[in-house]
């Protein structure tokens, strides 16, 4: 289980996976793998994937 910093902004998709919210132009997004689109229950669209910028797979999400 990955623990995010207390002040980190996170989002949870409908299946229950928690993602770290990052800016779309961040280094993590450029390194992201397994990218897919997720539509939240409120209708907003997010892109989600996994960043290996720190040596392990961290689930990340950003607004496309």
C-alpha cells in the first residue's frame, strides 16, 4: 500500500483505487505508463496511470 503525504491531493476512481493528483505538465506524467481515461461519478474526466519517477510504481491522475 502506498501512503501519500498528508497534504497531498488525491482522488479515488469508481473502482476504489486512490491516485495522487498531479499537474498535467509534470515530470511524472511524462514518465507515466498504463495511461487510461476515467470518468468520475460527477462527470469529470481524468487521465490515470503509473509513474516510476521515484523507482516504484506510484498511481497518478491528472486532468487532460
